[in-house]
C-alpha cells in the first residue's frame, strides 16, 4: 500500500534547514515601552487580566478531560451505545 501511494504522489519534500539567526540583530525595548504594550516577563495568569473562576453561578463547572486516550475511551463508549440499539 505504501509503495503504491508513494508512486502515485511522490516522496514528501525534504525538511528545510534551520534558520540562521547569526546575522539578525534583535532590538530591545525600554522599560516604559514594555509596560505600555503589556510585555510580560513570564506567562501571565488569567487573574492578571481580571479573569476569575466562575463560582457565582450555582452549577459547578464541567471539567473536560482531553487527549487521545480520553478520546478513545469516549469513542468506545459511544460505539457500545450504538451497538446496543
């Protein structure tokens, strides 16, 4: 199967070489300009943008689990429901 596919569409392009940054000069910002554009030294937390957990609505928040493993579990659960009907 693989060889047939490759013969039809050809080999994928070779990866590009790493970018050479040796000739690039990076500038710096003054501290006042950094504050003006809200440049953070670390990853900001939601609270820094006045965003807080939703606790005033009575119903608890749904915490979704993600990832391939969780998706396969959900898929298996759904398919078992379909097969039961």
